[in-house]
C-alpha cells in the first residue's frame, strides 16, 4: 500500500505520517527490491489509534509507551486524566478571576493590577498555572529577524558562488585575484554580521524583553 492510500484511509496527512515514523510510533516494512516503505492494514490501524489519542491531547511519549506495550490504554488514560484535570482546575481558576473582573465596570486605568497579580502569584505558589502568553508573544518576534537573516545569508552565498563561477569560466577576463578575495571577504563579512546581529537580537528578546515583561 502506498502512502497516498494510507493518507486517505487513516485521514492523516503524509507529513504527519512521516513525523510519526520519525517519532518511532510507526515502523512500516521496506521493499527488499527498491527500499520503499510498504504499508499495510496494520499501519493504518496504528495511525487511526494515534489519531484518536492525539485528538484527545495525549502526548507523543505516552502514545509511544502504549504502542510499545509498556503501558496499557488504561495506564495511559489515567496519567492523561491527571493532566487534563490539572488543566481544568487551572482553567476554572482563570474563569473565576475573569468573572470577577467582569463585575468591575470600570475603565482599565482604574484597575488595580498589582492586587490581582499578587493574588495570582499566591495561587501559583499553591500549584495553579495560568496561561503564559508572554512567551508566545515574544516568540512571534523571532520570525521576522530569522527570515531576514536567512534571506540575506542566502543572497551572500549565491553572489559568492556566482563570482567564483564567473572567475572559473573566464579567468583571463576576470579582475585580479585580490579583487575576487576582497569581494568574497565583503560578502562573508556581511553574512557574518547579519548572523551576529540576529544572535544579538535573540539575546535582547530572550533576556531583555521577557525579563522586563515578567517584572512589570
């Protein structure tokens, strides 16, 4: 059975199927002649079980233990229920605080955030975990500098390769070798500079902005 057929039968994308193989949740056989993966009904059933458990939010590691036989379904569900109940308790605490704030029909300028944060910190000491959107908000800021860095480095590498190719094709018409080294050095310096700038930006985001957000 081909992976396209498995994708249709199990309702799981090829990308996810490959991911589950990488995570050692699925081990299809190999064709002895061409080395291609060979899927069968067994793999389809395994994927359906994985799909069910993932829809319930069961972690990959727990699924791996169940598939390996180290845990039964009951073992896995007991452990997962503990996590769900803990999340439910945390959500209920958040709902109570949100409802309390809902009763305060005041502009945000009159909101005593310090008092509320103090209460939340005391609740966290007791085991409550509130949703931490700070890290998610900061993580988004990584996207733009990383994309710019990748594009700039790719451009410098491409230009360097182009100059080397041109020099190799027509060395008699090329400028002196020191000019070539100078140009390559400039491109390399730009690429390294961009990477260092990205590293600095990441340090600023991780150490500066997150810490400031936590303090205030």
